């Protein structure tokens, strides 16, 4: 029997295999996905997002990484929404103000 095409691996296995691998990978829920090289348009977009998030994140005591960093984020959607909302609103508070009637 051959190995399955997709094999669950641990975080430790992933980090160990990435040390000397020429291709970058993303680790999501036990699965590893190769990442393609970025285009010029991709780099322009990520640069703009990084610039927009940097100030608000720094004021909130956070850091923004544009690329080439291995980070563990839990839960990703909540953090992404919070930082994006802060940057879009130009605010550094952790919760949005609610309208009070």
C-alpha cells in the first residue's frame, strides 16, 4: 500500500521538515501545503495591507508580519477581523463602540 497523498503531521514534524526545505509551506490543522512564489501585484497588495495595519497594531501592543515568519495564531479569524477593523476605522480600541439609544 502506498502512502496517502495527504498525511496529518504534528507541528514539530512540520517545523523540523521546514528547516532545510527550499520550498515554503503553510501548516493548517495538521496538513502541509506548498506556497507558490508571489507576483508583483501580490507584493503591492500585501505591502499596502502591512502599512495600514502597522500603526494600529503597534499602538495596541501587537506586531504585524508581512511574510517569512512562522507564527501560531488562534483563532485566526477573530484576530484578523479585529486588526482589520481597527486599521479600517483608524482606531486602536479592542472593541467597537456601539450606538446607544
